[in-house]
């Protein structure tokens, strides 16, 4: 199996706006809120690795009640085989401890059109936290999988991330993370970019991605432009 298949992973980084956004509108404990998202991107990059080596089309839906949330997200992928799409299912809770917002979630990654022998499907467990500091937000996120993509064994991804709101339309942000996999190559990845929200429910993101992986087509330096809309 080519190395890039061992490195490919399911969901896009949250800061990149192109992947699953594990967030929901706040709602009273007895009420439910619904939100929807859709978008296009020049590439689907997650943890420094392209999932499409070309344009991406994605969309999802979320339901929330108080601190609880769940959702589904779908995107095209291209692994060089018969796999056509990625489907993410997730549930979680976002409790608040003073200024700190926690995010505890379980995520399942499924793939449409893949062969069962590829063993692409896997689950991850997420523990994340963030805290606002003036106009900035800083955080960390940790993802653990007992059996990672492609049957490569236990895996752990952890990152530091941050963003800064310049005003109500412009923001900057980035992340540095490390992917460790039991039976594949460990690597470090990073991204930074600028976001623009010209009107309500519409966002543009221009982001630079890179890693220390030694490959050219599906990793290495990438600049990605993403357009995303959300409702409500």
C-alpha cells in the first residue's frame, strides 16, 4: 500500500473550514437546535495530507440540545481506488468550566465505495479545550483511535491551535499538530490562514498547509481556498 494511503485521515481540520465542524448553536437543555453547512474547496486537506488531490464538495447537518450535540458530514475523496466519499458521524458534549470550553466527542469515519479489505473505517475519541483571551482564542485537541485508518493500529493526534478576530469580518488562525501511528510513520503538520466573513452565514478561508512527511503528491506545501455557508 502506498504511504499516502496509510497517512490519509477522515475529517478536515476545524480551523480550515473545509471539514466536519463539531459545533452547534447554544440551546436550552429542553430545546433542540439544527444547523446545516455546505461548501467547496480547492483541496481537502486534513492533518497535512490531501484527501482529494483536487477540488472538494462537502456538506453536513448538526443537532444540539444544551451542551449536547451530534451530526453527520459528507465529502468526496479520491484515494486512487474505488472509494468515492467519506461519511462522518459524531456525538459529543461541550461543558464549560469557567472560561474554558471543553469538547468531548466520539467520531466514526465511514467510506463509500471502498473495499472491505482496505479496512478504511475507523473511530476516534476527541478531548479538546479552548479559552478566550481578549479577541484571541487558544486551545488544544487530542484524538485517539484504537485502530486507525487502513488497519495501522493505535493512533494519537494532538495539536495546539489559536485564532484572532481582527474585527467582525476578518480573522487569522493556525495550528501545529503531531500524528503518531503504531504501524505507520509519525509526522508533524501545521497550518495557518486568514478568514473573511463578508455577510452572515458565508465564510471564505485561505490557508497554507504543510508537514514534514516525505512525499510530494498528497502532502507537502498546499494552499487551499474554501467557501462555506451555514444555516441558520
